[in-house]
C-alpha cells in the first residue's frame, strides 16, 4: 500500500513538473522583460537628451579680419605716446570694429536694412571679447588680425542644421540673404565649430550663444555647501542621540514617526516654510544660496537621519558591549568605536541626500531662486540660481537655440548626480564592513 | 579616532548660522512679475548690466499677480523695486500698495504682445472670427434651436461651429488659469466673441455675474486642453498633431515660424505690423511699475528706466523688437519715456 502511495505521489510530482518548470521560466522571463523595459525607457530618455543636447557643446565661430583701428575705436593715446588711456580703451567702440570687418568682408552690401541684417551675423558678445583682448594686450591696436568671432544663435542653428536651408524662405527664421552670406563664408572656410567653453563659465543670458551654466553651477555649489555643512552634523548628531542615548518611550516614538513623515513631505512645502521663516521673519535676502541651503537642509535632514540611524543599527552590539566591558564611558564607546564603523554608511546617506538636494527646484521657487541672474555668484549672499532651475528657465525660453542648451544642461546635471552616486557606492565598497 | 574632539565642523556651522543678520543694503535692482514681460525685461537688464557701471538686475518670473503682491508688500531693500505686468495694475492693487506705504508708483507701458492661435505648417490655415472662437471653446454656448438659452457646448468639430471650416475635431491647447496669457485671451477673444451674441451682450448690464460665467468659462470636456505654462511644449505638440491648435504669445510664433503658423482672426494674420497698428484683435499691452521711493536708494533705477525707454531698446528697430515685442507708436513711446524720465506718478 505504501509503495503504491509512493508511486502515486511520484507520478503526481512528475506530472506537475513540466507545468512548474514552465511557471518558473515564465516568471523569470517576466522579470527580465521588466528589467529590459525599464532599461529601454532609461535609454530612450538618455538617448533623446544626448541627441538633443550634444551639439550645444560646440559653438559656431566666424573668421573675420579685424582691423584694430585706433580712430574707429576712439581710443586716445597717452601723453608720452607709449600706449593708450585705459578709460578710452575700456569705453572704445568695439562694435564698430566688428561692423567694419563685416562690411569689408561683404563690400556689396549697402542699404541700411541689409547692413542691419549683416551685422546680426555676429553675436552681440563679440565686441566684449575684442575689448578683453585689447585690455590684456593694448599693443594689438593698429594691427590687423584674422580672428574667430562668436556667431549669432540663428547662424549657429543654421550651421548645426537645426534650421533647414532647403525649405522655402518664408518657412524659416533665417532669410535667403543670410544663408547666402553663410555659404560664402563657408566656401572660404571661415565658419567653424569650436568647443563651447562659455557654456561652462558664463552666467545666464538672453542671447543663447552667450548663455552658460557657470552661474548655476556656482549657485548649486554654494547652496549644497550650506546644506552639507548644516545637515550632516545636525543629522548625524540627531541620529546618534536617538539611536544610542535616547530612552525608548512615547516621545522618542513620536519623534521617529515625525522624522519618517517629514522624509515624505513634498518639497514645495519646505519652500513655503523657508519663505515664511527665513525671508519674511528672519529678513534674509531673497534668491540667496544661504536661504536655498537652509531650505534644502530642512528637506535633506530626514533622509540623513534615517540613513545614519540605519548605519548605527548595523554596528553589532558586541562592539558596544566590548567597549563598555573594558570600562569605556558611553560617549567613548560611541565616539571611538561605533561612529567610525557607522560613518561610511552615514556618508553614503548624506551623499544621496545631497544628490536629491542638487536636483530639487520646487522649494527654491518660493524663495526667489527662480530668477534671471547674469552675474556668476561669488558668495552665499549673492543672488543666484541652481542647475535644475536654469534648466527650467531655458526650457521656457522662446529662442530655438535654447532647446539644445536645455538638454546640454540636463546632461551636466545628470553627470554630477552620477558622480555623486558613484562616490557613494565607492565609499560603501571601500569602507563598509559586514558582520 | 574621536570625532567629538573635532571642533571644525561645529565652528563652521556656527559661522554660517550667526551670519544670518545682514542684507542691510542692496546694490542691484530686483524685478519681479509677469512671465510674458520676463523675456523683454531680461534682455534690457542684460544690456544694462553690460553697458552701465551698475550690476545686472535680478529678475524673477512670478506671474503678474504674484509680482504685484511682492511689489506692494512695502518699501525697503527687502522688497522688489520693479514689477512686470502683462495687464494694467488694478485699482484694488494700487490701494493695497498704498496701505503698505507704497504710495508713489511710476507706470511704464512697454509695448504690445499678440496672442496667436497657431497650428502646424502642414495643416490648413483657419480664418476665425471671435464669435467662432467663443462658440468652439466656451463651456456653455447659446442653444442653436432655442434662442436666449445656454446649453453645454455641443460642438465636436470645427465644421459644427461653422460649415466653412473643415470637419476636424476641436482640439485647442492653451495656457492654464494662472497665466496672464490666459487672462488676456479670455478677455480679448472669448469676451469679445461672446458679445457678438445679442442676448449675452444684454446680460452684461443686467447680470454681470452670469455674463462673466458665460463668456469667461472655458470648456472642460477635452476640446480645450490646459497645456501648462511652457509654450515650447505646445509648439512641439502642434508639430506632431496637425489637427490641434495652440494658443501662445507672438514671440513663440516668430521663433518657430518654420514649424507652426498663426491663424487669421477676423481676417487679420498675426503679423508684426498688424499687431502694432491694432488691426489684429487679440493683442494686449505690457507694463512695468517702478517704486518711486526706491529711486535714489537702490543704485541705477533711473538709468535702467532710461535704457528701457530708449529708442535702441523699445524703438521700431530696437533690440526688444528682435525678441518679439511689438513697439508702441512713436508718440505713445515719447509720452511714456517722458513720464519715466520725470518719474511721474501713476494715474488710474
């Protein structure tokens, strides 16, 4: 009887085997499909950002023969004849040099409206470049030089192919005449794309070719510096107290629930709070990285506290008992034994919190950091903006050339986030101990 | 390794926390207000920052209402000096300002902005009348069967509205209610179109509330889509969907003339000249307001006014017109430039 039972069970098992294996395979395939579809979405996102944005790292320059004519510039020579007065060098009409060079390049252009069109080939930032050149080396006045000057954003768009030259004139922004001029210059190899260093050094500008993320990066840097300096020590101290010293009672439970709750509060709420407390009540300046950093501190604190507590919990009790057993005080036990072991986990948590803060723009809306700021901030009181806000502002700008710049700025932001997360992973790999 | 014996972190924290008392003075102009005026003010500010000895003004895009609120909060360095507005300041706002001590305000009208109804280049050109726009986009419209009665908008395609249009489903993307463009569109297109219907026009006098509800309420059944504040997004959607129409400012049409085209309204195309001379019906004036008490306290305000009201900025061939601002006629420009120079007070 036993034997027959056994045979029956085996039969049953064998019969269901194929089905169970199939179930297993199906589940694995579903899992794989989930991962691949996730990856596909990420690739699609990155693909569209990179394909839209990579061209912003290059900028079109036009080569022109600039004649540094002292008369045209209106610079006055010094009494002793050795050089020029600094004030006149600063105020010289460098735009006239560019215009003269364009007229010399295209002598057939005569009428006033055509000249206006011609002058708009070169960016309004070019005269400033010439001014910088002259100020650093006044000896070039009087000489004639072949220089690469930054082109206007419309020209940049044509050269990069975003504005199609083939379609009818009425259907594009740049008229036939300008395209003919560009082609004339191209035939002389006087059109080139160079690496766009301005994009990384300049502040915001309404001229896309002059706009850069330098100001936003510095703003993000100061804001994050404040956030880190405030939230890391406060967060770690809070975690240590709650985990190692605080008694377990209703109050600490309440605090714990609140901290977990705060981590899930929408960030705009912190912005409103920041506006009410820091700006309206404490009279701090609007748009300053100081206030931005304070608001983001409020936002990242819960994340850091939670991560730090988890890191402290992961340190085995035997370490604490051993320290206390040989006569260490509680403070010594925490400071000399537990904390060093928990620190890598805390740092990881802090870096992830910082990465979150770097990508945040909603709370900054309320405290005036969503603003047009040209000057690169030089301190925590200067008005400034941050990278995600800069992306938001550019995405909303009508000029065509801002489309690629928006994507390029997103690429830079993603790169920073990637680096921060990489550092977090490396820290964990390098220092974390498992028991 | 004792981390508690390291006072550096703590000292740094203290230094930052204790320095929170400052900002007694400010050496740059602060501007808030309308996102429609923002692209123009920013250009002026940038030019001003480059050419003058003053710092570049800081400009926040807060929307007209939000800007006026900040502007009217009081006098002093912590309050903005200038607010941009895509409509004229309201009498109630001026009162609110005065209550907070902002008694003297200088009004500067900077020019006009057209609101266009655009669609993809590949789609046919529409020639709308304001009445048709109202009939297609209002929540409740007059019952075609029974005169003098409002019914929920029954029109599904443009052909239903007017047989002259193609049989294409009504699909219009426009700005949300928080936007000044929406306010202006409702006021200039919807209300004007609505007044073409006699019994509603009669309501304006007898029952202002019902009139407003009938004229100002946009459809909520999917024919009118609130597409958010980002006009670039609307342009992109129009390109992918040739049946859709989009409502946005003239400067976006100008920048994307290779992708989208503006519909005619009352037979007039949204072109520079037509908006400038007032023939194009859906256009509005743009303003900014200056706090007189700050002139002289915050450096550079009068110079900034001069830059903004100079011919090279807001003139017929000025750099603002390159950015899509429609200039005022010359005598109007002169008047506002004089007012700005003499710091004349706003007259309601």
